[in-house]
């Protein structure tokens, strides 16, 4: 399948979003009136509980020390799309160009996407110190946002493995050597590193993001181990060039290139793996306003991909049964359920009865809390008491996802999608760092 067919599947997004949104609300209202609704929900909860137990009971992958002969190491092309990143871009270049990896098998490409600050000047200075650094400057008429920037530079690169980072990333020195042996598996299309919040100690929001990233990698690792869907998270993702070309490159009609590419890879029968160690560090957003805008963008992009590819996702010719079950389970818990909880609560108040989705909500809440505890304990190796307190904070923090999904579902149904570069403002050296 090529990129043009994927793009044709992305038509009529607003109409599909409106239809799905109306279907969610209508289903909730019907469940309050149908006498056998409780039996239907009990069956769904039972199936989801079985899937949740498989995730929780699956052991963590043991630490591996796979190595490769120096002569067999792959060529890496590390790409960064940067717009107005003068505060962090020099540290990133230094980090990537000084990784523990043969310099003749590594190239770094920074795409300066029409920055209006001193990003171009900083990069010019860096090129004098690092000969493996390449810079591509895009003008004001360039299109496609981050995806367009990555697509434009891809033909200029030579790597067997294409790594993608955000401008605020900091990567462990041995990351490339750790990842390389994984790509000896012929159908492994990509690997995602765990994301860690460098400024986690700053406040409630950054500590919440720290717990969220531990929860995410916990689910990622176990979903992969039971044959489910592994996902990309943008910063710290490594994609096999063959697999990327098989998908037609990055989708310039999406606002979350990583989530979109995730489904494209799986639909093309490529697998995605992840690593808890090493992690890639990034700055967490520091205010509620910044978090709201960032998570709305993530939610819209994640939701949009299901609207674009739903026909292929339900086709057993594209995904096997294990991946389909896992995909539908997390679609329900991560996107549909948070959207349905609000109309369920409103209807319950009007009819003076308990919410019909409460068993499903309790199951999802319990799974998230347990998984967060286990994820924080594994990722940060803290005491049980510190882990418990971090889990409590993280659980309160994760409640923001409910209003985010309600907002996104309504907005996507009535407003055309705006395709533009949306980036998080990075503070750079002014923020404290942590692990």
C-alpha cells in the first residue's frame, strides 16, 4: 500500500467524527433505557478484565545485553525538525554528535523550519564543531508541518535506521548500540524509547507527566509481549527505512505524525518494539494551559487515525486477531469511554439513577492505577512508599484526560482540522533537570 491510498482514506474526517460522536451519545442514552443494558456491559467488562489481567500478569521483559560486531552495526540517520529552538538546539546537537557510535555510520540532520529566532545562527556555529551535522533550511512557503519537514529531508539521508527526536531531547550515549541488535528481526519496523521528563521535580504537572510516561511504557511493553499493538511516541523513535518507505513516508495530513505512522506500520505488517532502558529525556510542559493544548493535539491526532483507517483496522487481512483485540480494547478505554462518561453522568442525574458505565469506568480506573504503580516502580526504581505517592499524584493528574476527550470529540465534529506546525515551547537551561 502506498501513501496516496492512505491519504484517500483520510477524507471526510469531520463527517466521520460527527457520526461517531453522535453514536457515542446515542448509545449512552439507549443504555439507560434498555433493560438488558447491564448484561451487555457486564459482558464487555468481563472481556476487558480478561485482557487487563493478561497485561498485568505478563512479566517484564528481562534486561538484555545484545551486542553486534562493529562491522555489522547499521547506519543511523538522526532527524530533528526544529522551529524557534535557539534555547535547546546546541545541547541537542552536542548530545547526538557525541553518542557512543562509529562516526562513519552516523549522520545528524536538523531541519530548520523557517525559524524566526537565532536557531539558524546557532546551527551554523555547531557545524564548525561537528562535521557529521547537516542542516536543511525551509522557507516560509514550506508546507506539511513537522511531517513535511521530515519528508523533505528523507531523500537526502543514507541511514538504514531513521531516528527522530524533538529539539529538547537528551539521549543516553549507548542508545544506538542498544537498539541496533533489535533490528536484526526482519519484520521489526520501529523501536520506541521510554520518554522521561527532565524537569519532573518542578511542579504538579511535570510530576504527573513523569508518572504518565511510566504508565505508558508499562502498557507498551506488555501489549507488545502479548502480541498487541506497539506505538510510537515521536521523540526517541527509530524506524527502519524500508518500513518507512513502505508506508509512504510521514503523513502530512495529520497533526500527530508518530501516532499516524504507528497504524500505518502495523497495517503494512510491520511490528513495533519498545525499550524501558535507556530513556530519552524531554521537557514536560509546566502549566495547565500548556498541558491542555498539548493533550488536545495528542488526543485529536490519536482519535483521527481511527477515523481515517477504521476499514483497514477491522480487516483481518491487515491485522491479526491479537492485534485487533488489543487495538479495540485500548480504543474503547482510552478514547471512547472518557467521551461517554460525561453524557452518562448527566443522564444519570436527570433520571436519578446510577451511571450505567460505572463498572467500565471502575475497571479502567483500577487498571490504570495498578499499571501506573508497577510502571513507576520499574522505570524509576523507587521505594514502595515513593511509588505509592507518585501513583496517587499521577492518578489525580490523569483525570485531565476526560475533559480533553470530551472537548476533542465535540470540536472535531464541528470544526475543520487545522494543519499547521504546533510545537511546545522549550525553556532549555533555565529549568532544573532530573531523571
